[in-house]
């Protein structure tokens, strides 16, 4: 049996430094067959990936995603659980008021500005959209505190549209793996949307987020646990043999996980 190829930290650092000195890649280093295989494996590993923000309807999803900027999903869930129990519509949120909203979300970074945005987006939903969350990216991005990433998450999770919400995990993964390198989230989004096979596109952003969160971690990727280790083109890779391709246990989200 072949031994796994393990690179020393010094060798990895040297290779990474050499890569840093070269002109950044401007396109994917993977063939169509490689990309098809990568997402085929992700689909076996997590057949039904889910976002990890608790919500009860499209409105609370908009609020949760907007609050998640520079915060963890777990931290947002902890803060919004009680908030959404009493304010799950734009009208109820507006009636609650900015000061009381701040009390619910004060454990989240930038909570003062975020509370203002929650009030403002609730008001705009009522005045401009009849209290309903719009179903287009352009309309969603008119809401205070809602950028392209938030809009894409809502379109996907609330309305079943195939989008690519490029958060910090996806931006890092796309560049680290040289899968869809780009200098901005918009560049990465465009390149991923172009190369990912249609049959995998709907779940692709969740697969990449979860891969970045739990395997290809920011500080130290756990290559020996990676199901695409043999296909990976990252200069940071430390392992060449893929982990066993088995379905992972079902995700436990929010209150269930806390309980």
C-alpha cells in the first residue's frame, strides 16, 4: 500500500512563499472532470447540506444573515433565538424598536449599527414591499444592511434559487485551492458560477462553506480528513490521499444543537 505523501512544514512554507512571489492565478487550475469529481464527492459526503443560521421565515433569515457579518453563526443563533420568538415579522420588529433590539443582539459585534439596520430594513419592507421579502437580488440589496452575499443567501435558502454566496470561507477556499481565484468576492462568485456543473450548483455554496469551516480551516487545513486531497492543487496541501468517502452524520442546527 502506498504511503501518504506528507509534506514537512518547512517545505510547505517554502512552497507557499514561492507561490506568493509569483503572479496570482487568474483562472481555475482544475479540469472540468476534476471539478465534476470534487462536487460529486461533496454531494456524497453531505447529500443535503444546510445553512447554520436559525430562522423561521424569509424575514428572520434576512435579519439573521445581516447580523452574521463579522460574527459566528452560533453567536447569532444564541442572540436571535429569543428575538425571533417575539418579533418574526417586519411589523413586530418595528414595534419592538431599536433600543430593545439592541438588548437582544448586544453580544454580536457591531450590534448598535446592526440594530439600526434591522429597524430600517423592517420599515422598508413594510413601506416598499408590503411586508414581504422580495425575491430578486436587486430588490433585496436595496434593504439597509443587505449586500450581495446576504441577498444570495436569502435567494438560495428562502426561495430555492441557485446562487453563490461568497463569504469568508468560500473566498478563502476558492483562492487557497486555486479553484476560482479572485481578488474580490464578486470575482470569485462569477468564476464559481461559471465552472460549477449545473447539477451541483444549488448546494455548492453550502458544500464549500462547510468544507472551509470544518476541514479546510483558516489557520491549519486538516488535509488528512479531506475527501478531495488527491485532487487539491493548493500549495499548502500536506496530504495526498483522500479521506474515506462516506456520508457524514446529519447536521444538527441551532436549538437542537444547543440542546
